[in-house]
């Protein structure tokens, strides 16, 4: 099993697109990505830290009601 790693914002967006999210949309201070009726607000950092990646994925799991394992995330 691998380890969690920091993730560049562009790479994070690419992985979410592969997962089924729509491309980012501007909206005020942040960009948003949608998955059916769920909307995720994207932080503006150029790179997301390990705790930030874990927090975002936990938020996504709660919103779309699907589990995203580390293995699945690395393979996206």
C-alpha cells in the first residue's frame, strides 16, 4: 500500500475529472466542480498538502456517498 502525497492543484482537478466531476467553473473567489448535485469548492493553493488532500477527499466521500481509497485515488 502506498503513502499519501501532496498533490498539485492541476493534478487534483484531472483526477476529479476522471472520477466523474465536471470541469471547474469560476464563482466568486474560488472555482467549483460539480458531481451530479454535489458541488465542491476548490482551494486556490497551487499545491495541496497531505492533510488538505485527505480533508477534501473526506468531504467528497460525504457529498457523493462513495468511498475513495488511497489505492483508487493513486490509480486515477
